[in-house]
């Protein structure tokens, strides 16, 4: 979100109710905001949000016949981007084969602002490591050209608690 903007855009079905302080405390019931989506399914919150983190934002949606309620609670919304519990390091790379001599992009998710390190030859060869800072959206990518050999790839992320998340997989060339 951008602090002091007049609206936050979200996509959903026709009508939702939002409360920046959650639905569980009756003292905040007066803060409920009901909005109706436009013809494209988008709706916006007609409220200025301050330069602070909202930790209990909640959204609920009643079905037209009131037979079902969709509820999402404890959404973190911060002026600096995505905020939440430390995300585990993931590797969303869609293939573990590569074409020798061509650039290959490794992708994944991790805690925003942390450093992800790719060791294409494994951690025994740190001089070949590549690093990137995880974006505010919690995504990362590293592109590297890979040769005509098998690569024992290791991807790491150092967490705030001093632990290191680690993913290992083998990249195999399409021709060998």
C-alpha cells in the first residue's frame, strides 16, 4: 500500500466487508467497510490508511444467498510492501534441465529484504556464488548461463534467527 492514498485496490466477487482491525473484537465493529465490486470484479477501500502496519486486517465475503462466508483474517498490510511471518525459502524453478550455453533463470520466494545465494557448483565452490536481494513481494530470481555438465545447485537464505534455509537440486543438460 501507499500511505495516505485514498484507496487500496483488490479483486473479488461482487460485495465484501473489510475491517482494518479484524472482526473478532466487537469494539472495532464500527470500522467495518462494505464495498461493491465494479463490473470487472475490482473494488477499492474508500479509506485513507496511515503510515503504519495493519496487522489484523480482515476481509469477508457473504455469498448472495447467505449460505457461505469466505473469511480471510490477520492480513498484514505495510507501507513498505509485503509483511508477514518469515517465509521459508522456496524454489519455483519449473525445470531441472538446461540448454548448455544459454541463460537459465532460477526463481523462488523468501522473506523480503533477505539475501538469497545460488551456488551453481555447490557450496564447495563459493567463488562462483551469485546473490540477490528478495523483493518486497517476497520473490527472487537469479539468471546464469550454464555449461554442458551436471550442476549440483545449492540455494540458501539466511533468516533473521540465524538459521540458514537450504535447497539442493541437480541441473542436468539437455545434451551431455
